[in-house]
């Protein structure tokens, strides 16, 4: 879940806190988090990166996998 200005207006404080607790980084994503990943992927720094799925989720998928094991 990404916290946008509109989300701040339409989501309750309780929802935002609950979503933050579900994320190992203990916060929701903000649009800038996604923008930095897009800039990285568009840059030459990612030239050797191929064929991967890159979750931008603050560690949520990794935490779920660790919990299942």
C-alpha cells in the first residue's frame, strides 16, 4: 500500500498504523519510494539486472515467506 496525499485524506489513522505494522520497515510506502526504484531501473546502475521480479514492498513478501517456513 502506498500512502499518497489523497490516501492521507481518505484513510483513517488506524488503517495507516495497521498497514505500517504489517510492513517490516514499519511504515507505508510513499510515491518517492517507487520513483527511486524507477530511476534506478532506468539508470546504468541496473544494466546487469535482468529477468527478476523486484518487489517494492518494504519487506512484506519476505516476511510472509519467513513466517511460512
